[in-house]
């Protein structure tokens, strides 16, 4: 018997959930597969950060449900989202639309576990994550020969509060990390890194609303990070160890004058 999660011929049958990465926000950065599945879905359950222009690509008549989570604010409980996925997933073609890539800080495992327990098939469609979109916005690569042979993707906080990491490794010259959900943890991150020997002048580039019309790039250093985050109210990725390309820095200076 073939598994509906891996058999392409059964992926659009009723009673199936497609976890779809919506990318960083620009509808043109959606994959062709994501667009096709949105156009066939009976139900779309989407994160709060997925913009309306992407949700609008859903099939006319599809049921649309926002299952948003807000840091330190009113949010759907994960257990309720799981229950909704199971309820709809038993009989409908469901697109679970997640901002960025489904598997990067998207609580994908909890939702897959719930579907597994209910015997409901699913598939995963990857999307462009904020780190890649942020690096593109500043004209930089996330890996560079002679600079860094590794890239860390970190969260600023987890279920236990501010997240702990291998600070000594991060503090080494040339280390590069994309830090998600790092705004509230900026002081903590700065303190831990400086304590473990990081250079205070290590570049940290803040990319707010990566890829969207309201995108904003703020150049900072580890020492100035907290202050440079003032006024950054939207979702942002912190690119530790990466500075905007020279031409972009000049452009930002001219805009500030």
C-alpha cells in the first residue's frame, strides 16, 4: 500500500494536508507548486504574517482561517491549531500556509505529529526563508569562501524564554548567524556574545519586512544593536556577522540625509 504522503497521484485527494511555505512576503517569491495548491484548496489555514496578497491566491470559495500567533500577545494555542487541522484534514484538501519556510521555527513537527496520530496524510512544500530574503536585500551571501563555512539559524527566544546557544562558537571571527525573533532578546544576545569574546564592532544587519514593499535595512554593530532596533516594529531577521554591501550602505546614508 502506497503512502499518500509520498505518492504524487494521491496528493490532491480529499483528506490531505499540504504544509506550504509562503515565503517572506513577496507573492512573486512563491513557488509554482504553492500557487497551484492554493488554487485547489478547500480550506486554507494561514499564519498572521502571511500577507493578504498571498492569501488572495486561494481558490474562490475556499474557507480561509487565520490561525495567527503574536509574540507576547493574543494567539491561537498550538493545540487548537492541531485540532483544526485534524478536523478539516479528515475530509478536505487543506493548505496549511506558513510564513517563510514551514520547517524553520514554524512548529511543523507538532502539527505533523497531530496528523500522524489521526491517520491523515500530508506533504510539505518548502518556501524561501527570511534569512535568504534578508541576505538578498542587503546584497550579501550567507556563506562566503574564506569567511564562513557554516551558517547558524537561531531563535532569540524559545518556550523557556530567551534561547541559549553556543556563544563561544558564535563569538569567533567570521561566524555568521541568521537570528529570528531576536528583537526582544537583543540585549541578552549582545551581552552573551560580548561576554564570550565577540568583537563589539561585529556587523549585525537588521532586515525588517524582508522582500515586502515596506522593507527596511538597518546597519548596526553588535554594540549598537539594541539602539538601532528602536523604531523597528515589524518582523525582522538579524544577520549577525553580515554588513550590507558597500553600495547599499551609501544608498542608506543618502536616504537618511
